[in-house]
C-alpha cells in the first residue's frame, strides 16, 4: 500500500474509532457515572472538532443535546458551525446559552472568547480570555490571545 492510499485509510479508521467512542459514551451517558460521562463527552466532542473532521462534530453535538440539553459544550460546537455559515446572531445565542448553563466552564469561556474575537470584537473578547486563563493554570494559549488582544487595542499597560 503506497502513501497515497495509506493516509486516507488511516484517516477513515480514526474517524470510525471516534464515531464508536461518541456513540458508546452518548448511549451510556445517563447510566454510568454522569459526572465522568459529562467530561468524557466534552473531550470526545473536542476531539472530533479539533482533529480535522469538523464536519462530523455537529451531529455528535445534536445527539448530546438530545440526551441532555443542559450540557453547555455542544452549544459551543453549534456556535462554531453557525459562525462559519455567517449566522452570527444565532452563533451568539448558542454561546449565551452555554454561558448561562456553566459560566465557570473553561471550555465555554474559551470558545466564547474565540467566537467574539473572530467577529473582530477584540475588547469584548478580553474578559472571556481572562476568565478562561484564570480557570486553568496550564492554559498558555488564552494568555497568548490576551496579549494579542491587548496589542490590537494598544493597551500597553496590560501587554
């Protein structure tokens, strides 16, 4: 098997494994260790969204919300897709829902900050990046984004 056929085959295999993980965790979500299930579900949604197969994350988010509409993270996934489709108001409403459900979630604050940042609302993104950075000691990325925001608005005091 040459590289041209091996790489697509490996990607298909990885996608199949992610599909199986999502389906397993979603079906067991309400039955086994709900708190652990929630964090596992969040991780699975992030894996699906961040690892190059974003087109499949929306159905997983919809399935998660069908099981538990109180999960904030799937609203973040939906907001990403809505923003990509230039449906900004709908995306913002999804993020508002996520924030209302869990205002102290690192995932939710981080995603909200990026949503606002991508809209060019730099000053409005700063408090969300600050919140996200304060919620996780090892979060260097949001700190870097804060520096970017401060430079963009010429805030030398905080830069």
